[in-house]
C-alpha cells in the first residue's frame, strides 16, 4: 500500500445498485473500504429480492425468530448489505457467499480465510460494513447525542491514565472524548475477534500531535494498527481499526513518535470537536472526517 494514498472516509451506498465502482476503487487502491447506509434505504429492495433466502443463508433462522419486527428487518438488511459489499470487492454474486461467525461474534466468509476480513456495526438506523484484504478490521458506530456516564463506566472502559486525563477535562469535552474512546475500543476489540469479551480497560489509547488515536503500546505489533473516526450523516461517530499484516513496522519507527506506522500525510485525520452537542448540527456532508 502506498504511503501517499489516503484511506478515505466511509462511502455512502444507498442501495444494491451501489455505487460499487467507487467502493471497488477504494478497495483496490488502499486494500480496504468502509461503507455506510441505513436499513430504510435498503429495506424494500432487500425484502423484494428473490434471493433473500440465499442472502440470509445461515442467518435465516435467527431472522425468522427475532421477536421485534423492526429488529428483524434491520438484522436482515445488515446481512444483505454485508454480502453485497463483500461480493462487490470479490467480483462475485452476493448469494454465492456464506457468512459464518467466529467465537467472538466477528463475521467471516467461508472459503476466504486470510483473503478478506469483515466487520459490521449498526446503531439506530445506521449500518456500517468494513472489508479489508490487508488484515483484520473492526468498525463501531454511536450517535453523537448518546450520553454515556463517564463516572459510572470509567473503570470498565478506561485505563488509569485515560481516566486521569478525561477527569481533568471540562464536562462537555470529557463526554465527547469518552464516546470517541468507546467507539475506538469497540472497533479494535472487534478487529481482534474479541468484541465485548475483552475488557476495554485493558486497551490503552493516546493521541499524537495531530490528534490521531494510537495505541498506547509502542510495540511493533501495535504500530501495525491504524485508527480513524469520522462523522457520518451529521449524526454518527464511526470508528475503524485496521491491522495491515504486511505493513513494514520497522519503517514506522523512523517516522517519529505519535504516528501510526504507514500513516501518510493526507490520510483521513482522526480529530474530534470538543463538544458533542454542535457535532449533531454541523451541517457537514455525509462521511465528513471529524475535526477539531
């Protein structure tokens, strides 16, 4: 992967028609792509698709037995979006793919082990899918209006160093940074295949000079990870964690402290406005990078 190429912000895919060319171009240029949509945008097309049974595959029993109608439909659409995204970058038919789940809940394509990594996130109406050919990937999404209690959850989410830094911030800034940290840690543990089974307090993040999130661990393995957080649809924080199994971590040591190995100028920056309130009304276009 070229050090001068930008990874890019999540791409909006409004339905089964795409734009898949744009997704494939992103995937070919940087080795991964993240797409976002809403289950309402895909609902009619998904339910009327004659291949819906095949698209749901092993997930069909879970779909049929979900008690709540809204949850059942959102579940079905999220799986359809995931298969369409994977099929687009693989150049195959969505119904030809078979999705399984690893012990931590991470989706995986049968027959494509080591060739394509998947991650899925959804909150409210939003669906986010990530695909990567370079290594494990994880995504998480939360509404910027969500209020998460730092006082009640800091022990479960933060390392002592993170908790100390957050406690020193004004309340509004603390809430915004805490939510950002939450999404980063969930994306990272999902990429690891551990999800909520791993305590977030065992994973430490810090911020480089440009406001980007990096793992507090400075080992070569940690430097192989990159992280971004973007504002999507003017309402949602979407964080992505990706490990490039082929990245030259030794080269990263020469880039100076505070930068993820392989991260280039022009890459999507991971910056966050201090106050989560104005985030919801920024008027930024879809998938605008969150900036301070």
